[in-house]
């Protein structure tokens, strides 16, 4: 921890003390600071340079089982005094909830339980706007050089963020950590027939600068993805196997998190009620939530309640091991927390994923494709078509038609539909290309049958 | 947080920041110290309040306040941006100079001294809802909860939320404008889970806008509660939806999401300036059936998407985008208008002071036509009628858009019949409006629940449409 972390902890501790003095039974403070730099270029020239530092804090108070959460950016001592008083006053408006409140103090993460997760890179602090612009220029140029059919560009953006989070609770938790993140996105555009444009943007994002893919590699891949979509057409409506790319697969896995969350369980908003310890997916499916993944984009040494992070296996070879819970959802369901609390400054803790991913299988993605006679390969999904209560899943898709293990032609403007229950049970191949570029991640996988709606 | 009873403007004498026109002139001069075509300062003070009601009790109360100033300098196509959370001359000057470092140098630009410009009043609210007595708003929440529960014994879970904001802005620009606005907003939302035997379904409904508590006059909380319950019950026995190209009739109001996604985003000028939208360079061409007239209208009284001034200090207005099928123009911010050599349309919006504005929609409407809505449904032999939606998305480049139906029915022999499971529609922007074959007389604007995301920024918007018939659009059901 750095000096600035110590200062943040001191501010948070003083606010906890103030809130208790004003009559709170419980007070919890999350203080976040960040420094951000965004450098965007288009057609080789700077389009946006934005740089700023910010800070904000959220205070949750509970008084006689009544909760309020207030947030502010004004950290002056006089302002914090008023702020604490107003938070306690706001709590009087809510009604007693016997389950509200932090974990049992004996369950809190001890300082020794907070591993170094390799999520902070000091090299990112020294990255300035000129360097970020140069990375973006190199990425875009690589895309334009890669293929003459790249005729235009939405530009390229290099973003850097450094942040610190500090959590102090009256239950006895004090902790903080720093993290960094750098990303580069390149968005080339190609002209297709009928005035359509194609944009196959690609990006990479990492905790460490040295681990970021090179601008040249990102740009070339973006260009490849863009020209690959030229001439895309609809399919006739059919029922076929569907292969999900890692990016599309991550969206499916993300919908799964919504229905295995303890929040959804106590709200009866998941089709998986009463399905714990039963098969909910094919035996090829093992899904974990792992906040301890070194260098992971969603890694956190402790959760939003101050519990020590731990890896949870949510689906074990197809079997649903149980709802992921924060302290509150656990109490509602009569069970312990799985240390799955997320927390922001403007609301109470809630169940949230950390690094949530489908484990990779034995196939290479190439072998998985070669093993497929005919299928729709989905590279992108669109839309909000998922009902957690029923599991109905229906989204827009684009990608490729696969014939005899090869890409036959690009496809767009189709939808794919199935009930998520059927979709997960029908996964018949999982590849080994899992990459933790995003906090929710997936390798390539194949579903034996879905409805594809087209022309 | 300031005292909830005061209503002094946030910026100016007695406000949270006593920033003066002279101070703005000075900051704008610093911002343009290395040159540049344009600079502005965006001061924002936002207060928010939320009530979450669940399991028959007020579960959480939220309150928040944010304050800051964003400084922007535009030099050609390049923008420099920085912001300060401490509205002291030191941090604000640093933000102005940081933003100004985008300019190439070689001589300062002189800003025009700012003078106050008045703005229209499309949402005159005597008392913003978050300044009304808490007990009054909690009573509204309870009424909605009770009405939802009373609707049917199958209703098992009810969540009610009320989110409110009061945003005060001051925009000071290097072309001499000093404009302030106060933007109240609230959103009331009810979500229900109903269960019958082993069947379970959810339903939701909501409303709001830039209005006061008068919005809730009469039985409005009960109506919203009952509507959420009605949708859950109506969809309880939904059957699998068909898959493939079909005739689709969209009900009035929220169906306007179709316009927002299918044509709205594609007509935001940033994409067209860059030639990356499939509407680029098509002004004057036919892009829709001649039954379609589409406007973006920031002037709708009390509507969620209305703005007296945009976030670049320009008046909100009504802009005709498509008239009888012909593309008339795009929605602009200052940057796109200047670079495309045209007039601005007052569509420069941003989520808050930490980010730069982009061309954004306000309230986007398809205007009423001449068909009787009943007649539109009767005209369909086999198709789908859709009336509740969970949202939409568009790929600007190729024009593909989706939107998700949460309440829809089969139409058989001109009659609405079986309810259908949640299903996605997909179409292509420039194509879909040419498929509009009937437009109803029953125009309705959405009630205020929609939020639009672009460039990672969320802004409140409205949509609206009468009943319309699409001759063919792809329905993403499971029944091939």
C-alpha cells in the first residue's frame, strides 16, 4: 500500500467515526480515486485527448436495521460532517430489514489473507498522452496497411486507468488496493455493396503494459475481421449447430451469471430455482468465479463486504453447485456468503462476478471447426433478448456459415434463439482458447442445435 | 449535499460555486492560450435520490451529489478535454490549460466575452420531486406495490423504485454564451414476478420525465403497478415464437425504440461526418416509405428526453430527420456542424462533466399517419403484434439493429391471439423503414423510462410512434 492509500484510509476511517457519532449502528465507507487518460486518433490525427483525476466516496449507514447509501466527492472535513449526518437522517426513511448489514466480524478478511494479485503496473503511470497517441496511430496504420479494402476508419483509442479502492467498515475491516489497466481498440471500416459499411473492431486490454498485444497485431486483426464481413448475407431460417467465438461466448456466460446469483434467487428471478446440485449444463461445462486470478481484469483481494476472496466453482462438469452470494443474499437464503459481493459508491453491496469464465477444453478452435460439418459461427451477438425468469434467449448475431469445417461465407442480420437451459445442456465441444482479456470470458464452444432466424 | 429546501441556482452568487462571467472569460482565455477554434466550460451540479422498495418495505434510500467543471478545446478535428472537481481557480485553470494543450500552439485565440443567453422552458417544474416531502413519495411507492399485489394472487414479488435527479448546468463558451439550465428528472419503475404452479414470469412497467409530482395525479401509481402485474400474467402461458421473416405490427409508444435504433443512431452526424454510417451522404434520398416522417424533438413538454439547452449551450429544438420518406438531415453537435459546414441542431449531449459531448437523440418520434389501428391489425393474415420491449441495439456500420420484445402475440386472421415468449427482432436500418406499409392515427410518446448508451455515456431519451405495420422483418423465435 502507498502513502496515498494510507491517506484515503484515514479519510474513510474518520467518516466511519463521524457516522457512528451521528447515531449509525453500522457505517461502511468505500473511497475510490482514479486517474484516466484517453487518446483517440482518426486517420492518423489526434481526435481526442482527455485526462483527469477523480475521487468519490460512498457511505452506507444502518441504524436500527434501516439502511441508506449516500455518495459525494466533497472530502473536506466540514462537508463530511454534514454528509454523515444526512446519511443517518436518510436511513430513517427506510424500514427495518433484519438481514441488512455487514458480515460477522470474525469472518472478515485478515490483512494476511490479502494476496498480491499482480493487478498494478507502475509503468502505466508514466505513460503520457504522446505515447498513447503513438500507440493508437500505430494500431490504425497497421489496419489500413493490412488490406486495401480498408477504406475508412472510426479511429483507434488508447486508454489508461489507474485506480485505488479503499473499504473501511465499523465491523472492523480496513483494506485497500491499487490497480492499473491499459487498452487499445482499433476500428477500421470497409465499404460493402448497397452502401453498407463493415466495422470489425478489435481490441486488447491488460493490467500490465508489457502484456498488451502490440498495436500492429491489434490493427491487423481488426482489419482481418472487417474485410471478412464483406458480402455478409442472411441465412434461411434453420435449426443448426452454433459455434460461439470467445467474444460471443462471453456474452452467454455473462447471462449465466445473472441466473446463478443469489440476488436473483431470493427475488425468484431465475429459472434455476430448486436446481442446485442438479445438472444444468453439459458435462463439458465447468464455470468458475475466480477473484484471485493473477493479473485478471476482475481480480480483487477482498469482496465488497470485506470478506477474503476465494475461487468458487459455480458449475462443476455440468452440475450447478449453488447460488453465488454476498452477505445479504446469503442471509436471505439461509446460508453463508460465497464472498461474491461487489460494491460501488452509490448503492448497497450486491452479488457481482469477478473473473467469471468457462474453463477451456481439449480442442484447439481450429480442430473444433474442422470437426463441424455445418454450423453458424457467431462472432458477435447483439441485443437484450434474455429473460432470466424463463431462460428464453434470443439475440441478433453475425459471423460465418461453416461448411465441412471451413468458413463458407459471412453472415449478418440473423437471430439465434434457444432456452438457456437447452443451450447449456447442448454444448458438445469446448475449445482451449480461453483468454482473460475481459473479466467475463469464454473459450470457443459449440451448441449442437439452435434456431437461426433469417430471410 | 446542500439544504434540500433552498433553490438558489448552483452557479452564481449564493450558489455552490460563485463562478462569475469574468472568471469564465479568464478560464476560456487560458484554455485558448495555445490557439484553437473553440473552447467551452461545462459546470455541472447534480443531486440524486433513490428509493428501493422490495418485499413490502423500503429497503434502501440513496442520496448523492456531484460537482465539477469540464474544459474543452477544439482545434480542427481534435478535442482536448480535462475536468476539475474542485471549483477553485487553481484546479480549474489547470483543467483549462490541460485541455488547451491539444492545440498546435503558435498564438492564442481570443474568446468573445460571455454574456447571459436566455433559454426556453420546456419543463417548468415548480418543485422538483426530490425536494418534495419524502413521505409523499413513499406513499406513491406503496400504492404501486399494493396495486400490483392486489392484481392477482399469483403475484409473488414486487420491486418498486423511484430514482430522481436534479441537474444544474452552466455552459460558458468562447463564442460568448453563458447559459444555465435546471433539469429535473425522475423515473418510477415496478417489476413483478408472478408464479402459478411451476410456471413463473416477470413483468414490468414504469414512467416519469422532467415533471413534478403532478405526474402521479389520479391513479397513476396504481396503473403502473397493475400494468407490471398484467404483463407478467399475460405472458405466463406464452408459447414459443415463430422464426423467420413475418409481418409485424408494433403498438404505439415504446415501439419507437425501433426508430431510435434503426434510423436514429445512423442519423447522428458524427458517424456521417466520418462516412462510417450507412446513411452517409444520403440527404435528399428516399430512406423510408412515404408514410414515414421522423423528428427529433427536444421541445416536448416535460418529456424525459427534452432539453432547454444542450450540453454545449445551444437551445433544444425540433429537427425533421425524415419527411415522407426523404432524408432531410442529421442531428449535430457543434463539432459535426462546423466540420460539415452546416447549422447545429442542439443535439450535443453528455452524461456528465467528466466526458465530452456527442450528437445524441432527445425524443425521437415517428409522426401519426392515417390508418385506423384496428384496421392495421385486421389487415394481417398471419403475423405478430408487439407492445412491450426491453431494449435495442444497432451496429452503425452495417445498419443491423435488434430490439427485444417482452410482450407480443400472434396475429391470426386479423385477430390478436396467443401470447409469445420473449423474442428478438432483427432488421437493417435503411431497409426496415421501407417496409412500413401502414401508419396509425394513434401516435403516443413513451412514458419516461428509456436511457440511451453511446461512447460509454448514458443519457435520458424519449421515443414515440403510432401503431405501425412492417411488411416483413425477421422474427427470432425458436419455431423454425
